[in-house]
C-alpha cells in the first residue's frame, strides 16, 4: 500500500488494518496530525500505537507482528 498523499479515508483503512494486527497483541492504534485535523496530508501519516494497559509492556510481540 503506497500513497503519494494520504486522505482521511485511506488513512482510516490503513489504521483499521493495523489495529486488527495489533489489538490481539494488547495495543491500540490512533490517528493524529494533519490527516486527523485537515483530512489529508501530502507528507506523512501520523500514527500513535499505545498499550491497552499501563505498566510494564512487552514490545516483542509488536516487533514480530510488524516485521511480517
């Protein structure tokens, strides 16, 4: 999936796919930046990945999932 510019709709599709991989591992994905605020970006897609629970977080599962 390659985009020269990100629209809100394209970004939402990507975030949902990423969430489907990360949620079973104990993480959530959030959208930020100009796509969220303005509905588009010609530069990048700002994403925030954060754990379901606070405290000690094992990052190994997320690293393994993102390498696939």
